[in-house]
C-alpha cells in the first residue's frame, strides 16, 4: 500500500512542480527576452493578437519552459516512484505533451516552432529526466 501511495505522489508532485516550473518561466520570460509591445504573457487573447509580431527569439523562452517543466516533473516522478520509474516519468511527458498539442491548437505559432516544441520538449525531456534520476 505504501508503494502505491508513493507512486501516486510521484505523479501528483511531478505534475505540480513541473507545471510550476513551466508557468514560472512563461510568466517571467518577458524579463529575459522582451515581448512585442502590448503583449501580455498571461493573457491568451493578447498572445493570439500579437503572435504575428513575435521574432524567432521570442519562442526560446516558451520552448525552455515546456522542456524544463517536463524535465523537472519527470525527474521528480522517477525519483519518487518506487517501481516503474521510466513509466512514471513518461506519464509526465505524455501529459505535458498533450498540453503542448492543446497549446499549439489554441495559439497560432509558426509551424517550425510547433514541430520543435512537440518533437523535443516533451517525450525526449521526460526520458532525459528519467535517465538523470537513475
């Protein structure tokens, strides 16, 4: 029973901390790389209205947020889980992957960014998190 509770906690903590890392980077990314005038990172309508003004550098922080959030969440899930660490890390990656697909549908980012983000920020980072947790 204790093993099951630790495994459940691995998923919950991985999702919560990974999501917090993701949102923390997104909400503060404008402090590192300025967004186009009038763009508010916390407002989806503002992002949709101004994404045509984004330059390639403006997509760096969202990619890092997605990749690092997934990595941290998967790392923690693999560290906390008592069995099947790879599976738990990949569950985090798949959940974040699903969120990335949803975001690519809602926000009309350039195709190159969607391909890079969906292809490299989720499942590969979850696997890397697992490998480093071992």
